[in-house]
């Protein structure tokens, strides 16, 4: 049931505002302890069935390195070059990849790609560098884009006290 599903998640919350970039890096660091990681922005309201949708998608694509939700179409990316092309394709593609609450990472595969999170913290796009570094290091990496919706009428805010939820 639902309580069993909650037991498989750890939720972390910063006690003070440390800024968006440092928060993202620390959330990823916490998620490295888990097999899968999902970082939820504090101002991104989830639909009632978002967690179930995430778990279903993980079961459907257990071998991918990254799942990007709320894309125009379901599509598999299987190379660094394809990922670069996707990021340069449109503002929508780039923005969707950058939006933390729309991505789920297969964290157990990212142990070696952790350095870019802190190296590029000042950019505000450290998770993109994290993803790019991983795809460059591991040519067999895969990313799946899906049109599954997780967020309910998302609006951007400026409160950066964040949360990370990591599946064990």
C-alpha cells in the first residue's frame, strides 16, 4: 500500500536557505546513497499519482541512466552526441532537462560523475553538467524522455529551501 511505498523514500530538507546551486549539489550528494534519485523543487506541486508514475516508469525502463518527464514525446537517447543535440534542439528541450522536478536519476550509475556537481555549482546548471559528464564517461548510457506528467500547474518561485527524495 501507500505506507509501504513511503518507506522506500528518504526525504531531506535544509534547515536554512543555502542558495539554489549549493542546495542542488547537496540534494544529489544525498541521493548518491540510493539506487534512484528524484529531487523535487520546493515550489513544484506534484499530481496525486506522481510517485506511482515515477515508480512505473522505473519498472518500464530499469536500465536507463536518466528519465526526463513531461516531454513532447517518448524517445530514447543513447549517446553523448545525441544528448548534446537534444540540449541544443530547442529552449523547451533544454529547459525541460534543466527542470529538476522533471528528472529521475539512476544514482547508482553516477558515482564517478559527482565532481561536476560541485565544479559547476556557480552556473545554476550543475545537474546538466552532471548528466553530460556521465554520458561522456559512459558511452553506453541511456536517457528516456516520456510525456508522463508529474507536476500540477507548475509555477516558478524564488524560495530555495529544497527537498530531495531518494529511492532505496
